[in-house]
């Protein structure tokens, strides 16, 4: 819950800075749940202090977000594996110095995938930046592995257990993503409300016209509802209650809603908002990226529908 509240507040001030919270929370949760005490002692303190900037590498050019069909190869050696292949659309891919990397150590399917903690300063790692429409500060990239060596001590959890261990973490990060987006939307709404209160047209503040005030009232209500969905998912996580559906609801609804809210705020502000002098336009471009990142809205709806059809009673 604390990570979500922090992301929401950071999202009000600097949306892109929130990616550090999302990545750190997701990756730390994966490591805490799956690593040995020795690995946790070696890796977690540097993440907590900010010395290590981590990222997670799942998506590939050919298979997209289908983690069970990953093709990046981990070829066994005497003391570990050698990684060869490409990951793409990696958040913080240009800036991170360590990564949780999913690679195929076994046969086809999810059980053939393992997770590794990889040093991205290895000379076999090369990176290519994306030229994104928004959230350019996060340095999204494709990352190439050319015979990169990892040891048995870099294996996260059990061999063949990477898919399950990593996917469980996304139920946590998706609710944090929702709150990050809602923070940006709430800040934009606050600015639009202040503008509607102060801006004069036809002899009175524009907020006195229902065409201006009613959309603001509607979106204030929607933000409140979406925030509670995110909080419920995080409460369930904190209390070890199943939360996959709730997290997916947060992930598909909050970014979409936030884009709608910020768009309405842009219309309320008018020409003032449509310039580099005001952050509302930039927030709109940035928030749209999280309708795609970490699984599209369609993926989230698939998770929700499967959970609803399989859930017969409340926990």
C-alpha cells in the first residue's frame, strides 16, 4: 500500500519519476519472494539505496509479452549459462545497470523459462533506444545479449520457475501503475478546477457554465472510484488475499480513465494547456504509454474475465 501511495504522490509532480517506484517495487518483490538469504543480502540493499537501478526484461520482438513463448536462450556451461538473444520495449533499458531477465533454459512452454539477475555492464550487452512519443525520460530500449555469462548464483529461484515467479509480481505492480496514473490525473484536475474558478468569460467564471463544471464533477467521481480499486488490490496483496482480478482492473481502468480525465482538463484549459509551458499536454502523452506498458488493456481484461469465470465464492 505504501508504494502505491508514494507513486500516486510522485505522479502528481513528475509522472516519469514514478517508474523508479514501479520497477523497484516489482523487482524487489520478485527477489524477496524467490531468492536465497545470501542473494537478498547481496542485491536488495543497493536497490533500496538507489545505487542499483534495476529493470525487468520479458518482452521480445517475435513473441511480445507472451512470456511462456520466450526465445532468448540460456545455454548451459560448467558453472552457469550463457545468454543470447534480444529483449525489447524495456522500461529504463538505457539507464538500468541490473536486470531480472527471463530466458529459456529448458523445453517449450512456461516451465522451460528461468529468471536471472544480470549485470548489464557486461561487454556482451548492447542497447538501442526507442524514439517514443511520451515518457521519453524512462529510456525505453531494445537490449541485445551476445554470449553473456551468468552463474548459478545469478539464478532467481528454481530453474524452470522464472515464469511463475515473475508473473506473480505483476499483480502487485499493476495497482501501483494505476495509482501513478491517477496522481497525474488528479493534479491535472486540480489545475483545471482552479482555472475554471478563476478564468472569466461572458462576465463570469467559466466554472459556472454546466458544460465546463459537469465534466469536472464526473471525472472527480471516476478518479475516486478508480483509486479505491487500486487500494483494494494493494490491501489484498498486503493481506495475502488473491488479487489478480483487482490488480488487472486497476491496470486497465486507471490509465484509460486518467487519459480521459487529462484530455478533459486540456479542453477546460484551452490554448493555455496546449503548449510546452503547461504540463497537462505532456501528462496526456505520458499516461497513454501505460495503457500499453506492463500488459495492454486487453491483456488485463483477459485476466479479469478468467478470474471472474473461475471464481465461485468470495475469499
